C-alpha cells in the first residue's frame, strides 16, 4: 500500500486576512516536515494530493499494483499544498501535484513542466491550462442544492443574483472558508468585476446565511430542512444518497450561466524538478484512463472528463450546463482578491 504522510492545519484563526497569505506562513512548518522526508527515486513517486484519499486512495493503490511504482502521498488542503510548493521551490520532494481545483493548480503552475500534447488532448481543451502545465482529471459543477419538500423548483432562482433577494434570508447555506467557495467568488470577479462581486457578497451577508465549514454539511442540512438552499458542488448530494438512501434534497443547475454553474476540474501537474518524470506521466495517464474515469463517474459521482466515458445517468450532460465564459487558468490570479472581498463583506 502507498506510503501516506498527512498534514492539515487550521487556517481560520485570523479570519480577516486573505487565506492564501495566511497559508504561506503556515506552509513553512509543513514544508520543513515534508522536506525532511527526502525526494523520490526512480521507482518512487511523491504525490502532493489536495484530493481526499477517500476519493482517490483506491485508484492510487491500483496504479501501484499495475506499474510497480511506489507512491508516497502527502495530503492536505489544495491551497495549503500550493503554498507549500511555492515555499519549497526547487527543493520540493514533490513529483506530482494533484489538486481539487484549477485555482490551486494555477497558483503553483509556474513550477510545472509543460505536459505532452498527447496527454493534454485526452480531455476537452477548456479543462486544461492554457499553457499546458496542468490537465483536468474529473469535473465538479457548482450547483444549488435545495430541500424539495420545502421549495418548489419553479421558485428557485435563475441566477446567483437572485439569492440576494430578502426572501432567501435565513434560508441559504454557504461555506465561506471552503476553497470551492473561494474559487466560485474568483470566477465571479472575472465575470462581474470586483465592485459587483463585493456588492453581491454584502447582499448575501445581509440575508444572514447559515455558515458551514464545507460542502457536505450544507447538503446534509438541506436534506434535514435546516436550510432551504445551499451553494455546493454537485457530487456531495450523490454521496449522501449513496450513504443513506433517499434524500429530501435535490440539485438545481442555475440556468443563467454565471459563476453559480461553474464547472471546475480537479487536475494534476508535474513538477519541473521531478526526478521521476516518467513515473509522474504514467500516474497522470492512469488518472485519465477508462478505469479511473469510470471510478470517478460511479464511485465519487464526478464528471469524467475523457470523452466516451459516461457520467452518472442522474446528471445532465456536462456540455449542457450553462457556464461562465472564463478561462479556468485565470482563477488563480483572482483568488487572493476573492478572499479579501469575502472578508470585507463580513462572511469570514
């Protein structure tokens, strides 16, 4: 079984400061611990994983079994790991950065080698870095989860702008400290501008939303009727249903094509300083294989990104989701400002 070093730190003790800048100082301690473990050899691959091992651990074990390559996994929050990579620089022992969102990948993209075209061509161009430094592996759509016993679908908002209406006061669940929410706000900055984004955040704050630490408790709260609607990634509802059976909650894909329906890929890049470049490419190729893509579709309920692999039949086709017209490679540049605005609006 792959080796596993876990480090995860609380980053919310200074809530008014931008999250990434907090993480730069936090990551220094983690960096020293990680660097002490040494780099990889030709038959060992060090993967910094911002993806939970609950989601990818089985695939990593299968990769080891099929290739004979030993994988050393160091997991944590994707944004924290990106900060760690920047601090470690050329001394990083990492060979691969596997992240849950394009903003985290973009933060560290300057440290990645350019991926070969045959690897990049496996997924639609919009789900990879414009400079070819990282490639998408699985897709997660932003959605509005709602309690179908308490809210008629016909009464749901057409866009995120409608969530500022006072009728949603005390009824909306959000996760303002979660990296997916930060990426969502970064996408809003790219589409609406900073002034309009801050106005939206302040209007949502005035509606007294219910705060949660991450997506899964929002879905559970919607299922229990504690909130009527919540901003989440789509697959958490399917995981809840897989665990408990039927649910009172349902997903609603906002039709307006704004940041509320952003499709964000998880993805991976190879560190330019890797001593195990061939193994690193094999790892990403495996994550884009039919075996892995079918795992994402059936076990984690994400969208497979390789054409020809079917998503869960309960999901709308990924091509049918109205998404904002932005480059995912630009999210990293707006991430710190997104955190600033969330704090300025009083949501952190």
